[in-house]
C-alpha cells in the first residue's frame, strides 16, 4: 500500500541487494532457531553494522535486543537494550493501546500487543519512540535499527511502515516517494 517492493527472506543469499529488512513477530525461540539453522544471523549482523535498516516487531524486537535474559538461545544482539519476553502475560492477556508517538505525529497510534515483549533497559544511543501510559517502553530506535513490541501490520495505520521506509530512503540518500497521507491510510 506504500508502493514499495517486498520479498521474503529465508536464506542468506536472498539478503543481497535489499534496502531494508523486517524481522516479524512470531515465537522468538523458534524464529531464532530457524535463523541460526539457515545461517542468517551473521549476514544480518554484518549488513546492520554496514547501515542496513532493520525493523523488528514483537519477536523481532527480542532478537534485535543485545540482552534478552529469558531467551534460551542467542538473538542478533544489535540494539543496546534489554527485552523481556511475554512481558504482559499469555495470549489471553493480549491487548490494544493508543500510543503517543512524537516521531509519527498525531493522532495516537493504535497498537496491538500479542504476547508482547517490553523494553526494560536502554543504552545511551537508543531513543524511546513510544511508551504505554504506565511508562513501559514499547518502541525504540538506534540509528538504522527500529524495534516495536507491538504489531503495526495488524492495523490500517501505516505510519510506522512509512517511518521505516523513510529510514531506508534516508540511507540511500533520497527522500521516500510515498503517497501523501497522515494518520490512517486506506
């Protein structure tokens, strides 16, 4: 809906030529195991170190975190933050919340949390993008790395997607040519 091309990546060779990578939600232990099995962690770490924009949603946030004490296998450890898995409880405890996200502007962003993690600690180079009303950190950025504890893809609001596409365009040295809109997009 934003006019960008996407492709699934399952093997390291499929990373060649990509302008950005999204690590989706899912079960973080399984995603981590499969990434390791298919040899993705080292190429992803190298590309991220070279400036490739990487966005992790939910389980992707956990895998981006440098520290995730309750993850039973190593993630990518790219962002200087600590993530706590299933921080809000079980599937039945999933919820939605309206977040103020200054980087996106008004209105508030309706976020869907499904067995979501939270961000417990941040290093000095990490910027908090969004918090719940109780001050819990749920979105952050560190340079070319973006992490959201919720699932923006489950809403009609494309502002986080637009934000990431703009990160990609900025790395490539040009403005993103996206459809003009604010708030929810059809």
